[in-house]
């Protein structure tokens, strides 16, 4: 693994921790729409960070599409009642799977991912050598 991929993984892990801390801080001070919508967007941001942690070579748009697709899949799975059942037994399942379907969440997931895709794309293109190729030792 090259230093670039190691750095990507470390940044992804640190970013996920920051997103979680921000979400918990907002939850501590607000229990209304700010908490709901920011939590949804920050959840999607954490999923994006998780995708990059697992696959640091993934292109920004592909990572973003995967993250949003995963979030939408989890949200739509809430229509089945299975996540609600699992969430009633486990706090971790509640945090990852949620409880009930909210169509508004479908619009908030990209809000949490698109800025990260843009930042990732910018960082990736600005770190390329003058020839445009990315050095990869793995």
C-alpha cells in the first residue's frame, strides 16, 4: 500500500470520527429538524468515509455513488420492518439501520456525500504529478 492509500485510510478514519462527534454534539443541543437532517447527512458522510477506508483507490464519483446507494438501500429496507425489529434489540443496529422509512432522508444522503466527492476529487487531482499519472506501488 502506498503512502497515498495509507493517508487516504487515515483521513477517512479521522473524518468518520469527526462526523460522528459533530452529529452527537448537534444531537445534544437540538432535537428538531436540525438534528434530524444533519444526522442523516452526517450518517451518509460516515458511510462515504467507510467506503474510502475499505477501498482507498476508488474514484471519488464511484465512492460517492456507492455511499449514496448504500444509504438508499438501508432507507428502503426500513419499509420491510426488519431494521426496526433489529433496532429494538441492538443500539448498534439502530444507529446503522435506523427504525422507520423517511422519504426526506433520501434527499439528505447526497447532501452529506456530494461535498466530500468534490473535496476528494480536488485533493486527488491536485496531488497528481505533472504527467497526470498517479504513482502506485501496490
